[in-house]
């Protein structure tokens, strides 16, 4: 892993493709035919299964890499499998499979928190420790949420990064992903309120939803620019729509006229940051998020309580835990630009 890029403090400034079918809870070591390539670990007795929103995109690929690294360091087994599209029903089928296997810990990044809640209860009723990561299901029985950054920090960071090139005024639109994604919706809520309060000459004219489909995000961003000829900004609210909106600006020949920012992984955003079709990406160390997720799973399995401040690894020396919300916070968000994009290799 390359060195971490600078945190923007107060914000001034995915998983490898998995073959179908889950392995048994004692599986360790990946790459063999018929086993999820996300399996990793030293064959330890603790099995932590992570079900992302979908597999095969750089974001969850990087998160899986971090989970694998943690499994090897901690001596546990890490299992990974997600749906091939951001579909709540397909994700639920994978969760049910892991419940049937009797994994020790089940961690989910739910596409639909409400529909996932009953499945998490089913798992808990069978003695499986349950948690969420990346996306929460706050009204479920999950025992901890591994949070990448605060909603306030992400929402404000996206807004500030866009308002800088826009001169603090003008019209912009948001291309989000899933309509029911709790984390994305919380960031959008912050953006709406923060824009109105801090940038009264700026206006959000529309919010649309492209699923986890980059091509759909590009098409929707193009439609938004056509529908609003005076539009000067676009936000890609997830790691597929961030490059999608930048591609739309590039295709329209509006670099320097319409500005974009988004939640994009570094290397997927590099071409757009380099040519100016994207001004910045707001993200976090995704591999560290995967590492923290696996570590949290081990703590749950071993019945160890979280401290107010936790030494997880040398890269994560002081992870804070909020007991009221049962949330582990990875840390502040990061601003990625053309100047530091190559400091990450995913």
C-alpha cells in the first residue's frame, strides 16, 4: 500500500472479482477454482464474511485488499462475495448463504438497509455476530458500524471542492447511485443544507440516480447539462458516478466550463483529474477501511469491547469508537487532486 495522502482535517482542503458460490467457513487462501478470490487468512478459527454492495469495482476491490491484509496479520479467515449488480435481492441471497454456512461474523454494506435489517436479525438469532461497514443499517441489530468518515465531513468536503472552481456560485446537480443508499443520502442532505448556508449564490437544481452504473451516470450527466444550459457543476456521489460525470463533461467539450467533483477512487479518477474534467475526489483510505472492518469482526468474535480510542495497526493507531451510535470512525476524509492522485495504486 502506498503512503496515505494528506487528510484535509476539517475538510478545507472493489473487491476482486469473485467466482460464484461461497466456500466453507474453514476455507483459507484464495485463487483456486470454485472459491471466492477474497478468501484470505492463516486458517484461523474466526471467519469474517463481508458482503459489499457489489463486486468487481475498484472501491470494493481495494476494500477487499485491506480485509485480506488484516486476515493475514490477525490470523483469521476473511470471506468476500457480493452481487454483480447493486441489487438488494441478490445481496440478500448471498447473506442467506453465509448465514447457512454459520460464519462467525457477518459484515454487510447494505444496498437497502431496511430490507437487510431482518436478515441481520436472523443471523444474530443464530449466534452470528453482525456488523455493517461503508453503509449502515442503523435500525438493525448490527453491533457496530465501521464508518469511513462523517456524513458532515464528506458532504462539506464535496461542496467546498466544487465551489472553489465555481467561484462559490452557480447551478449544480448531483448524480447519485442507489436511491436507498443511506450513506449517499446522508451526504446529499448535508450538501443541500451546507450549500444553502455557506454558498447562498449557489443552487442544487436536481438529484438523479444512476445505480452503480458509470455509463448511466455519464448519460444522466449529459442530460442534465442539456436540460440546464447554465449548469456549471456536477457531483458524482459514488465511485461509479464520479468518473461518469467527468466523462460527460469531457465528451461535451465543457472542461473549464462545467466543473465536477465526486467520490472516486484515485486511479479511476486520474485521467479526469489530469485533464481538468474533474477538480477533485473526496474519499478516504479504502484499503484501511477494509482492514478496520476485518479487525472489528475479530473483536466481535472474541467478545472484546471497543475502547474510546483503539490501536488497530501502525496505519490506524487511534480509531475512535462512539458507544452511543456503536460506530468506529476510520478518520477524516481526504481530498484527491492531480497533485497527489498517484500516491494510491487503486
